[in-house]
């Protein structure tokens, strides 16, 4: 193999790697969330109006709108969620059970960024869907610690809730 053929092979390999990285990283970086200037990750703000569907998705309503669901609420440590962006324990977000989240590319899921109103006793919190919970039963939600703490102390661990899409 002569040196010029070897260099071409290396350049082709590097180009292929660059293209693959572009397609892997691009969905993660296209988060619709506002970016907090003090943080390198997108964040959510509870009182800020939010999109109710995934970017580019025209499905703004669902057959489940207005229906009240019941199930368990637990909490988890957020990070990179199934919807393709980062959240922290301080964000008021949830992971929707797999059955209600649905199949397909999670970054394009119509439930991503939808708001839900969750009730426990006389307390209510509004949170945004940013993740999927594979271990949750139908009707159950996994909440960020911030969202869970608005309903019950974290020491409760698991509570019975009712909720609906907003």
C-alpha cells in the first residue's frame, strides 16, 4: 500500500466517524428547553409557559386529555432523559410509564414536554414529561425529587396519586 492510499483510508475513516458523531449528538443538542445562563445544561422553570409537544410535532391534543389516571408516584435522579435533554433534581419533571409514553423514537415522542397535573391529598403540582419510566405500571409516574417534595416528604418513597394531562 503506498502512502497516498494509506492517507486516503485514514481520511475516509475520520470522515465516517465525524458523520456518525454528528447524527448521534445532534438530537441531544436540539433541546427545546431554555438554557439557564449559570448552567451548561438546559433547565426547566415551573412558572414559565412551555411547549406541550415535541419540537416539530403538530399533535397538540391526545385522546387522554382530560382523563384522570391513578397510580403510584416515586422519585428518581434525573439526568439525560428519553426526550433527549438534561434535567436535574431541582427541575419539576416526570418520567411517564412506558405503556403511556408509547413506542418509537423517544426524542420525537408527542408526550415529551407535555404538562401533567399531579394530585396527592390536597396538594397539587404541575410537572413536565421529559423521560420514560420502564419500571412504572400504567398510570404511575416517576417524579424528580423537586416535584415529589411538593406533594410529600421524600422519606415517603411511594405515594398514591391521581393525575391528568394539562
